């Protein structure tokens, strides 16, 4: 996950995609993510590699406050971390 507060986003993402991980994400706005995607592709990174970056990071529950955004990111991270560890849908009744 990359979150640089706007300082070094592009460099951090370049490094992040070189790591063999099941989940790559960028914490930032949709607009900033789109601009960074264009820059990374223009710089020669493989489109498929760039498209693996989840941007913006987090589920989309309509979060607005920093606390809500943080919770949506942690929820998505938990889903990714636990993917395949439980049988069935997590919303299914017991």
C-alpha cells in the first residue's frame, strides 16, 4: 500500500509494483490515481502491472472523513488478507 501525502507518489508506486504481492493499493483521490497511472504507463511500466494497483485504496462506503477513509482501507485490506480462508460468502447466514 502506498500513501505518501503527495510526496513521492510516483516513485513509491514504481517501487511497490516491483514487489511480488497479492495486493497493491494507492491511498489518494481518483483524480490523482488517474494522473499517476498515465505517468507510470508513459514512463514505460507495463499497463497490466499498473492496472493491478487498486486506486483509490479502500472499499467505497461513501467515506468522507479521514477516520472513515481509514476504516474503509482497513476493511478492504482485511478482505484481501482473508480471501479464500473461509468457505462461502462472508455475508451468508450461518
